[in-house]
C-alpha cells in the first residue's frame, strides 16, 4: 500500500479527481480512501502491530465507497478503459509488419469485415421450410426484405455489451500470439509462434471523480494498493483535490486548514508595506541628524526581510490558488526566518543597554550574544532541514506537531528567557532607565505570548479536525 495524498475536505464541498494509468499485467489495483478516525488511518499506518495488505483494507467500507477498484469490470464507477502502448516507441503509430519478400501476402485488415463477425444478436435462428431454388439470381437475393425494427433492437443490445475495441487491431493479434509458447510440439502437429516485432503493452487508464459527505470537515488520506499481486506498484497518476467551485480563488484548491492563510498574508503584506515606508522616512530623518545608529539599522533590515518574505509567500500562495500546484514556501520562509533572527539580535542588544545606557558592550556580554546568536542560527537551520527530510504528511499535519516544531518552540522560549534576564540585569544597574525598559519588556512579552497563542491555536485547530 502506498500513501500519497493528505487533504482536509469540507463536507458537501470537497471533491477529488484522479487520472491513473498502469499496466494490466500488474493485476487489480484499488484506490483507497481513509479518514482521520482512530479506527481508520491511525489504525493501519505505521502501527506497532505489523498488518498485512488485506488487513489494512479491511477497515474500509465498500458501502461508503472507500474502496474504488480500478478495473475494467468496475467501469461505471472507476472510469477505466483498456489502451495499448508500444514499449519501443509509445508515441508512434503502429502498423502491421511488412513481409520481408516473396510469398503470399494476407489482405489488409478490414474493420468492417471484423465487425460483422463480432456482432451478436439475440434473435433466434430460423430454418427455411421451403425448398431452396439454386437458379435464383443476385437480383432475387437483393429483393429480400429485412425487419428494420429488429435490426434497431440488435444495435441497442450491441451497444450495451462491453467489448474490447482493440480486438480488431494488429496489436491484439500479436498479444494473442504471444500467449502461445514457441515450439509447442505434439505427436501430430508442430506449432511455431511467429516472432513479434512490437513490444505491445496493455495499459489500464482510469479517470473519474468523487465527493465527500460527512458531519464536519475531515482529513482524508488517499492511497493505492495492489494486494493480489507480488509485482508491486508502477503507476502514473494525477490527482486534483478541491474545496470549492471552479474559479473560487479563496477556497477551490485549499485544504480546510489552509483557507485562512491567503487573507492573513494579504493583510500582513499591506501592513508591512506601510511600515516599511514609515521606516524609510524615519531613517532619512535620523540620518540627517546623525542618529542613524546600528540598532535602527538592524530594525530596518528586519522589517525589509520580513516584508520581502511575506511578499514571496503571498505570490506562491496566490499561484497555488490559481493553478493548484504548490505551494512552495521555502524561499519566503527563509527570509521571514532571517528577519526573526535579526530582530532577536536587536532585542538582545537593546536588553543589554547597547546605544541606550552604553556605547559599547563589555567583552563578556559581546561573547555571550555572539555565541547564543550563532547557536540559534545553527539549531534553527538544522530543525528546518530535519523537518524537510523527516516530515511525513501521513503522521504530521503541522510543523508544531513534529519534533522539529517542538525544538523550534523551545529555542524561541530560550531566546525569550535570555531577553528577560538581560533586561532585568540592565534595570538593576541603571534604575533611571526604568521608564523605558518596563514598557519595552512588557511589549516584548505580549509579542511572544501572541506568537505562542498562534502556535497553540494552530495545533488545537488541527486536533479538532481529526
């Protein structure tokens, strides 16, 4: 069994579409739809008890359409049809092999002639009771009347019969001939298989869609299985999962947990654009007064990095809303992370009193800040690398549910503790700076508390969706 997709569908609005192709020789492939109940996906995916493929499928309900057999027999539900593919050159049109020379050539395949042999009828055969006149001419035969109503019924019956449209092609002949082993000898007859010049593959192509109906939004896990074969899986697939009507920018391609991301990014982009403009105007004024200190430069750099990161995130999520491909938040996340680290360095410098109570820090304080900042950067990058490599969407739905997320939250708590300790030490030494440091410390605590509340709310929302 191979898990591939995780998506939180809205009830009555969730919809999935699939296009799957695989070679017929791999056996019977099934599309499996698990949801987030404890007896469903958590009970079969990476459990302590080792389950067989059949046991993993047994928790699904056929009546709820959680098992979709991708076979030709299940055509009305799976949308599967049989195709051929030339293994040597799948893009070229296959033609009957040309004889090398000499001998009698067989006539060209006439589809009309083959159709006459393949057509069936439910009308009973009748035996003529009158003696047959061998002197009848061709014109006598042409005057025989046919029952047009019976012929139309025959066509209706024939249209309802499932048949292989490939039976009249050269590829089908070659496939049938390959069923016979070469040099099958018997006491009377020796049959030699004619060598085929084409590596013909029979491909099952399936295309269909489905909807979801549940009491609330649910996480659905889509997987593919091939329990009846020991050849494994080799499929070509394409899935499209939506939560809204076509063209709905805010809902169509977004999972239920992602729908609030684009509006939040839009508001943040507008807010940081205005903030960046104000920072630029203040920087010009400070520079004219020769007060453009290092701390303000760090603040301006942090705002610029955050604005650029939010802009990149807005672009990638907007592209995802339009096309459904993505999102790719790596570059935007890199700039926002750099902004966070820069802002943390600024807070630590101000907590130590740099440019506020002293123009130069002590060597010991400089070493502490440098070591802590470098360790913070190394651990931060390591956690993101670990998250990108070890993140399993079948188990983890949010960054802060993973060990990397816990490590990142712990790292921020350590930075916050170092900031509080530095502010307390500075206030104790410079009591006259209390009117500045008390509001400064309070505002930073509010900011940290807001960030923690956002993370806890995000995890809680995901847990309530399960």
